[in-house]
C-alpha cells in the first residue's frame, strides 16, 4: 500500500522563479497609415527559463530567425504572436507559443522569443 508521503513526492509542482516579464500587446493606430504601438497590459508574469537546443537554434537561423530566449509559464492562452514581453530592459516578441499539460496534470505554456524591433 502506498503511503501519503510517497504520493506527495510523486508529483512535482511547477515553479516559475527565474524571472518575470511585463506583458505588452501590439496594437495599430486607426490612422490612414496605421502605426504600430505597444499597449501596456499593466501585468507581469513569472517564468522559468528553458534552454534553446542547438537543433532548434540551427533550424531557426536557417530561416534567418534569431531566437533570444525560451521560457515556460503557467498556461496563458491570451499570449500570442501579437505580444511583446519586457524582461529586464530588453523587449522580446513572441515567435512561438506551445500550450500543453505536463505529466503531473499542470497546464503550461512554452514561449519562444525573438528580439522585438519597433
């Protein structure tokens, strides 16, 4: 019979303590010649930093895409390719986001970032 202590340590609760980012949305002014601007959502999100594999970096660079970071957060379906993340003093745009449920049943999102050019 399995005791309570074994069942507690069987599951790993995700921790997002590598940093935090401020979330911005890319918007366009409703002018004759729309100009792009960033709308501050006034929220920040904690993340876990992931490594970018050599294979992923190579494949991206073959397409002339230069990845800056890969991070993991608790699942956020409101984050998409029209979002910009400010980490420290640098701005990164979302290149790709992947939503999934991990082996312990926690919903998470992996976000691949590129440098944001305004």
